[in-house]
């Protein structure tokens, strides 16, 4: 144990959300802003996503993943934040005290405020309960990207991708760079969930179909994957696909172990912490940002959360005042969840609410009801689509009574 390190703000996680929070807070607070990252470098998932498409919304640039990760890291350092890598937060030893283990030894970090930015991960095969053999050649997108971009190792010649989200098309690009053809994609939805801007050009890069309304039911092979069997959800018809690689994409879950061990209030729908519009959790002085809150937004969406949390953290550091529990927001099916989940009496409005949906709706209309009274109604010109964040204007709930009952949001 190397003693106690006192900092103004400890940020757990050095991905886009954590780095942007650091760049926002470091020039604005008295004391050290410390980013604690478990990997060898900061930047998060974009470090290994070696293709273009990053930085458009938050940096107003069009960048590759590694360039974006480097730029966010440079911005945080230039702002005065301290970035520490290969450091794992192993638990809480007080309301704002974190036990940290690194190659330098064990240390206690005591902060005036803690920002959790631990992100999300894809479910591997075992968590999806896919039966069959256990050969080599089965990856998540993250494992695939590290294999190709970090270790420069071959991954096969014919791949089946499970999922058709935005990250699934990222996997197509990674496979292509490794010389591995994508022979099919399988998704439980009727068509790919990714934005058309990515889906349409992406189809030019694959050698097989996007199999809508299908699921993977088994994998066969000895030392290496030899084939995969997919089943049509409506007809039950099964098809064997000849492949030597299977990539599981999407199906995200927040990296929420630290939030749970800190006994923060958790949302069973998002599996992340419950937060208000200021990204405050149920523990005073502890905040949560990015894909820890909701699987899964783009890197830019997570980064903008990191920017947004700055005002609430500064307010806490100035007066140590924690909002009392606010009005709860809840979502009705086919909306799976909504975040933030609370409206506090003294919250500043956000620009949007974020949802996940289980059905495609081309021009959705949302209704917000509190105490049997419609308090808001909006129609968006953009669709609500499975597999990606759906955003709606905050004005939908701006008329909520902070002393009233919970607000239920439905999609018509």
C-alpha cells in the first residue's frame, strides 16, 4: 500500500466519456483531476477501431478511431488532467475513496467527487447461451479488433457476424483489413439496425446476405470453426453457413461492477446507475457518464456526456449539495428504457432524452403522462429503430411537476 492520494475529481475510465469529462473539468476546478484507466493506453474502444467515422459530433472532425483516441487523450492532458494507465479500481473504501491497484502497487485515491465512466462491453458467446462445439475462431468485436489492430494476427477467411448494429459494420471493416470475407450477417430484426449512412456502403463490403429475423443456434468445428447454423424466427427453417470465424457483435451490457459494489441505485432496464439530468447518481458526489448508463451510444454520444457532467460536478464541489430524489421517468413497451431516469426540482434541462426501442417506428409520436394528465407530446421526423439510441427532445417532459407522481412515456 502506497498511501492515500488526495484529488479533486477521480474519473474511473479513460474512454471518450472519461477523457472529455477530464478535459472539461481540469481547467475549471481547484485540485487534481485524475483519470484512472485499466488498459495500457487511454482512449477506450476507438483505440482499436482503425477506420474513419469518429469525432464528427463532438470534435467537428472526421477521424479514425486511433486518431480520435489520441486527440481526446491530448486534450485531457493539455487541459491539466493526470492520466494514469494500467490501474484497476478494485473497490470502494469509503463514499469517495477508491482502492486502486497498478504495477506501482496498491493505493487509496480519495476524491471530492467521483465520475464513473467505465463504459460497456459486448456479451460473449457463453453469456448468449449458444450451444455446439467450442472451437477456436469465435470472437466479440472488441477481441477481434485487438487481435487484428493490436496483435496483427490472422483471424480466418470466412466470417459470420452475429448482429447488424453499427458495431457490426465496424467488425466488417476489421475483418476486411485482416483478409477475412464476411459471408453473412444474422439479426433477429427484419433488417440491419445501423444507420443507412453506414449500412448501405457497408453492404458493398460483404460477400453474403444480411439475414433478417434469424438467430444463431449452434456452432460446429474441431480445432477451428467449420460451420454455423442459423434459424429463421418465423418459419423455423435452419440454414448451415460454411465459415471458419464467428464474430458476436452488439448485445451490450454496462461495465457496472463498480457501480453495483458502491450500492448505487441501479436501473433494471439499462443495468446501469439511475441518474438525473445532471448525471448525478444516488450517492452524493458520485456521477456516471457514457455507456455505463445505457448500452450503447456512439463514442461521440458518450463524449458529450463527459462534457455535460462538468457543470454538475462543479456545482457539487462548490456547495456539496445533493439533489433529493426527483420524479421518476418510466418507459412503456416497445420502449425498453429511458435515461436519465429522474427529473430533480433544480435540474437544468437537457437537450434530449435517450431511449432504446424493440420495434421499428418510422415517424414516432411520444406521449408523457403524469398523474393521469398528458404533460407533453412530440413527434420526431427521425425513426425509432432497434439496435441504436433513439433521441427525443427534453421538452417532452419539461412540464413535469417535480412534486408529482412518476412520468410514463409511451410511443404511439
